[in-house]
């Protein structure tokens, strides 16, 4: 068994272990026993932190989504002085780098099993809303209303998600930065031509 950790560290360890377990087995097939065993704790210790597998999974979705969103937001914000094209590229680079180093997170967050459960689907939709809101802040086109910017931001989020799915299947072998440059170029070409009409 693992040594005693402070409660916050133990909780994070359990979330990290659960992430790997859910990515490997899927929500339906993963059991609390699997997570406890992989974490090196007893099932009662796991239940001290999470009342149910469902509660654990919902918190996990929120945790993973927050980390992805913050990685993209920070990258885009930090390149604001360089210009809009650099922001687009920085956003995609952060997205693809995050996915490259957090494959389990991407797998769990964007898994089709998540979308079949109404409560999990709402959490996944929340992720998309938050990502779109973040992206919409950086779409600048004179006269373009906020609701139109937000709608276009969903397209950019979808572009990132779909590209990641194919990339992780290793259809073509590119590193995260090279992929970001290419996808950012595609997105930037479209964003550059935006007009309010």
C-alpha cells in the first residue's frame, strides 16, 4: 500500500490513477476496485475521497477540461503582443502539445462513451462551450457580433478536436509543433477573410 499522503495529494493521485484506468478500460468497464488497486489504496480510502464512480468521473472530466482550457488560454494570451496569427498558432501548439502529453485526458474527455450519458455529455458540452468562449475572445474582425465570433470559435474547436483524433491514430507522423503550424495556417487563412456580412 502507498504511504500516507496529505488529503489533497492523495485526491490528485486518485484522479490521475482514475484517468489512466478510464482511458484504458472505458467508464462502463472500469470499476472502483481497478482504480483502488492501481493507486495502491484500499477501496474504502477511495470512497473517502469520492462517494461513487460517477462522482469521480465527473470531477475527472472537470479537472482534465480545466487543464486543457488553461493551457490554450495561457498560450494565446502570452503571444498577444506578437499578433493575431501568432496567437492562432500558439493556441493550436498548446492544444496539440497538451494532447501529446495528456493522451489519456484527451481520450477520456472526447470519448464517444461520454457523449451517450446525459450528465457526462453536459460536462463535455461545457468543455466545448468554455473552449469556444476562450477562442471567441481572440477572434477579431471589425463589425463581427459576439454571437457570430462564438459560433466561429466552435468551428475552430471542432477543427482541433477532429485533427487530434486522426493524429493520435498516427495516420501521419507529425510532431505537435509541426501539426500546429499547419492547422494554424488553415485556420488563419479562414479567419483573415472574416467579414460581418
